[in-house]
C-alpha cells in the first residue's frame, strides 16, 4: 500500500493543529471509485500506553474477512480531543504497511470531517494513503443535529453552523445512532449507504466489529487465498 509522508509525527499540540489546518484543503469530497469488492475496518485500542491497531479486510457485499494486519507501539502523543490522529495515526500506518491486499474502501472507527478542523483520523489517514475513507464514530465530537427517526436507515445531518459535516444515522431500529462523515474521496450520501450496507443486525458496521475484535487481541481466521492467524 502506498503511504505518503505528509508531515512529521513528533510535533507539539500547536504544531499538530497547524498541520490539520493545512491538510484540510487537500480533502476530496467526491466519490472516486466505481466498484467496491473489498472494504476494510480500522480500529485502535490502547492499554498501558501501548497502542494496538487492527485492519481487517472484508469482501463486499458478503462481508467475510479475507485479510488482516496488526501493529503495536508505545503511545507517543498525549490524549487531546481533536488530535486523535497524532496519537493513533502512526500505529495505524504501521498496520497498513503489513496488509497484503489493498482495500477499495476504508471505514474507520473514528471521525472524518465531523471534527472541529475537519481532520479526524479517517480523513487524516485517508489523505496519507490516498484511498477512499469514511468515518463512522460511536459518539459526536462536534456539531449539532436533530434526532433521526427510530427506524433503520433514518438519518439527519450533523451541522456546524451552516455547514453539513456529517450524518447521524440510525443503523439499527430503536438503538443509538452512529455518526458518519466523509473521510476522503467519497461523498456523504455514498458514505451513509456503505455504512448502512455494512451493518448486519448490529449498531456498528461489520468492518468496525471485526477490527475491534482483532484490536482487542481476538484470533480470527480469514477466508482469502491464505489463512492468517495471529
């Protein structure tokens, strides 16, 4: 997978914010793919100051795991809301470097444009790898919204002032919604559709559920050309 170095990671919080402001101008808000055969989930867990990133690739639309990779390293950046990418980004890139396949689409358990500087982890990493990416978060970081309808598929827009920065999507009837936003190279309506299509009876998409299992240390078997265990 092509990974382009866009900036150093060993920076101060003020420098990190300046990098986010600079990178936001590079984000593409248009869908830049015709067909999706594989979709990857990305998740990070942190325990005792060790970050563990997991990437699990699923075939689409069946959503069967076909590839996976993990990476671990000590956390180097403090926990500061809005600067998650500088805490988790390096270990995510390390996991991506190990991936044998190149997914058509990435869904991150994180924010995309639904971020004060429009540069959540999904957008930040999407830019670095230059691949279509979506943020699907469990909670709101910024913005305001009306409550979506109670049925699966209902959504309302998440707004910051007059700007639409994401959508609040009911991924399962009568459960708490998820927060979907553009990462890179995808429009919002397409992002909503793919997240919903990846939800199979649970609040969270299968991409997130599988990546969360692997990030937490669970062993899984992939169904690709090679069986992979860890």
